[in-house]
C-alpha cells in the first residue's frame, strides 16, 4: 500500500524558523533527511520524497471565466501551518507508514533536539472505494 507522509510546519512550533538556524544545524537536518531517504530506498519503500519551497513562493490558482487561470499569492502570513515536504512510501501496512512518520518527525533541529513536527499520514488511493 502507498502512503503519503506530509510534513507540516507552523508558527506554533516550539523552535525558531529554519531561516534562523545555524549552518551546522541546517546541515544536520538535511543530512538526516538524506539518510532517511537512503534507508527507505534500501528497504524498497521509497517511491518519492521532495522538499517544497517556502510559502512566500507559492501561488494559488483557480479557474476563472472560460477556464483561464486566476493566480493569487498564498498561503498568507496568517496561515498557521503549511506543507514543507512529502514522502510517498510503499509499505506493507499503515502501522509501518506511521513508524516512518514518527522517525521523520524526530528530525534534528536547533541544538540537535528532535523537532517532533507533525507528519500527516494518508493512504494513496489506487481506485475508487468499494463503497461507491
């Protein structure tokens, strides 16, 4: 089964913004993510993983008249949480996906302390539910 693990970041976090971390703290964090991806690849569980640009670079797109794109900035500064990265893993159970999410949540932050960021775990659907 495939699962998407969504890494959230928000203003309510108990650590300073990543833009204020010391270079060695940022390096340790990125190395942790690379090592995590290497382990998942070796286990045959990694489908894809990507970090995302900061929210100030995001754009919200809606279809306007005749389907023409209407583009606005977003998310806005008052947004409490935003997506910073994701993994798609192919593993045997939801329990394993949750185990992976917990490991990712413990990525090091300032002072090497685990960040304990929330990681949303959602199954990737391969077809319509049988209830339909």
